[in-house]
C-alpha cells in the first residue's frame, strides 16, 4: 500500500517538475541508497530537530514520574502590621527583588505609637535634666554645711573664751548666754542642712533609678515599634539630617518584599482600608521548588539518600533540559499501594521547574555501571517489523542516513545503541516520522524533499 502511494506521489511530483515518467525500461536502475536530502528549508518546514549521542548508564537508571512542588519557604505572605489605608505600588505577576516597596499604609495606630514614643522621650528628657541638676544642689548643700560648721567652730571658741574670762575675772554671764544660744541655733541649722543634704542625695539616687527605668521603657517601646515596622531598633532611633529621630519622620508604614519572586496575589487596591495582620499580598519564588515522586516498594533496596539524580521535564525532546538534583527518601510510604515517596531537590534553578509541572526523576541506582552510547527513545520509530532511526550524515549535514536500530537496554527515555553510531553523532528526534514515510523499508532510489516538505525520488 505504501509502495503504491509512493509511486503515485512520485508521478505527481515528476509532473509538477515538468518531467515525464521514464519510458526507457532498459535504462539501468541506480544503486539503492539509504540517504535522504534534508536541506535547511526542509528542516524548518518539517520541524526536524537533532540530538547528540550521549554516553549514559542506561542500565542503572530508574525513571519515575513526579510533580514539582513549591517549598514552604517559597511563598511569603505580606501583612500590614497595623490597620490603615493602603497605597499600592506593584501589580499582580510583577517580579520584585527582596526589599522592593510593595505598598504603604497610613495608619492612625502608628500615629498613636509615635505619640507614645514622644511622651516617653519627653519624660526621659525632664528626668535627665533634673538628674543633671542634682550635683549642683549637692554642692550647695555641702557648702552650706561647711559654712555652718565654721560658724559652730567660731561660736564654740567664743563660748570657751567667755567661760575662761568668767572664771578669771567674773561677769560675762549675759554674753556667755547669748553665745551659747547662738551655738545651739547654729547646731539646729546644721542639722537641718544635713537633713537637706541627705534628701538631696536620696533624690539623686531616685532620679538615676527613674532615668534608667524610663530609658528601658523607651528602648522597649522603640523595639516594639521596630518589630511592627520590620526594621532594626538602631535604624528607627537614628537621627536624620534635620536632627529628629527617624521614627518621628515616618508618615506611613512601608510594606516591602521579604524575598525575591513574583507577586502572586494582592488583596485590595489603592485607598482600601486594610486590617492589621491580615494577608494583603503573597510573593512566590518559583526557584524554591523540589520534585516529589513515587517509587515502588520493591525498589526500596535500590534507593538511598544522595544517589546521583536528575530532573527532566515530561515530554521534552531536548536532552539538555535537565536539572541535577539531590535525592532524599521520604519518611513513610503507602502500604495499600505498596509505594513510598521520595524528593529530588534541584541544585540549580531551571526554567522548566515550576510548581505543578509534571516531570520525571532519573536516579542512577548503580554508581559503577558502565556508560554506553545512548539516544533519546523518541528518535527510534517502528517501521513494519524494523525499528529504525536517522543519523545525520557527518560528511553532509544536509543529508540523513536511515539506520536499522541495534538496540540494548531501555530506561524509558534513553535507549542503548549497540552499533551504527559513534561519539559526537547526531540523530533525528523531531520529524523522524515524516522521514520514515519517505524512506521504504527496503532502501530504494535516493531522493530529496521539496521546500514545502514533500518527497521527490531521484530518477537520474
């Protein structure tokens, strides 16, 4: 049937090319060929793609279907710490870097917190001013006490002099009484001065304790405000060019991206009132992923943590689309299905690794397996009773050679080639089916494709 179809197509193309079918039956038939012309225009029209032969441990590779899942730290939720009116600065699906501004929230609660900080700071300033004045008061008390002691010494000297004079010459009773009265009054004043000095010292100690307590209250209030805003206490207390601390100059709370990624959702738009601690936006980092696959319980003896592993996308013809991964077995299994889970974490980001995407996990179970020449399984097609592939002619890159496949071990994606290929050869992966249709099972005359993708046998 296919031979008849090929003959009809050949006649049609000969007519289109302005040639008549050969009438000379005695003309010598050219020798058979297994080569097909595939110039650049034909490769583009038929979508022909090539893959390079690789050396792989095919016999030791376990291939399991899996799904890419997002790690818990791959999604970050952004919530306003206080209720207020929001102003949005990003859009959904916008890519942001860590620290980028997402929105600002004008919050009355933040104004109340600023007022509390101001009151604490003012109270501390008053306490510090009083505490700094205490050394002057203490110095004045000490000076007053010293003057009273000097006066007491003078009065005591006067009393002794008058007593001696009275003993020697008599009289002096009135003056002696006055001197003793003055000495007693001075002693009372000195006692009052001592009491005042003690009170002043006690007041100084109280002010120092109060100042320490007030500084601690202010520090804790600043720490709470810094935690609310998601900044450090030092940055919040830093003094700006205008001489005011930063917390006094903040008019709105800034919501910034906690990590790089894509804005997945935004809960509200500009001007909306948002509640504190409710999730307002989510940021997704699609590089923070791993692949979860399910293996049969019978393979448990072949698998262990750390085996060489790669993740490849499902249905990809490009052998380079793969990501080296680290294998880790899950802690449990499914007794009903006789399966257990395993996780493969990519060592480097890959564009095809997105949450929810179907992939395959390729695990090299025997590290000492000998690598063999292998080609993608998609390059091998069934043609009748034969399995064939098409090798790119190393001498003419615009030709391909039909080769009967001498196959070995097959791991589901790669298949061992025992003969017909060498290192560095290329085989057709995409577009091989059209080449099978254009090449009979038994090699006949050579031919070529037209630029529109149709086949034309050579008759000369």
